[in-house]
C-alpha cells in the first residue's frame, strides 16, 4: 500500500494541458495588467501621501506595501525595480505571467494549463508560503516601505 491512502493512490504534482479548461492564468494576468494600467493612467502609484491604513496607524508597512508600485514596475518591464519595491508581489506577478503565456500558447489548441498539487507539494507550500510572507515583510520593514 505504499504511496496509497484510504482514498486511493497518492496524486503527484503536475502541470497538465487540459482540453476545454478555463485559462485561469491568462485571466489573472489580464485582470492584473488592466488594474496596473489603470493605476498608471490615474497616477495612483505616485500619490504623495500614505493610503495604507495599517501603515498610517502602526508606522509599519503592511504585507503588500509597495505591491502596487511593484506591479507598475513589472508592467514597465523593470523587474529589478519591482523586486526592490516588493519581492513577493514581483515573484507572484512573474509566475502568473509565465502561467498566462502557457495558457495563451495552449489556447491555440483549445487547452489551458491546470496546476495540480499532490499532498507532498501541499505540505511543502504550507511551510514555504508563510516563511516567504514573513521574510518579505521583514524586507519591507528593513527597506522602510
């Protein structure tokens, strides 16, 4: 019974091109790009005052501080500046961008990328994601965001 559970064989993590699947990566990238370009057009990323209530009341940056400016830097094709603003938002944006590109390529064949995480990957992510969030927040505090 190695690799099996009561529910059946253990599932491995995989990236699959699934026929008829919704292109979630492309949709997320499109929504992010539209929001980012709206921010650029409205100049929201250049406001001269604090709009984050968490930072306003505590003096510390929130977990996503600099995220809007990081997204704008990514849209301006400046990943180094985006990383400096908020590394976690930048990495997430780049991953969604790669996912979107895969979806766009697969759309020509009426497929979309589906990400399936096995139990081991879920366990690893349950540790890595909180660590990444804490490390990112420590960086934001040290950088004076």
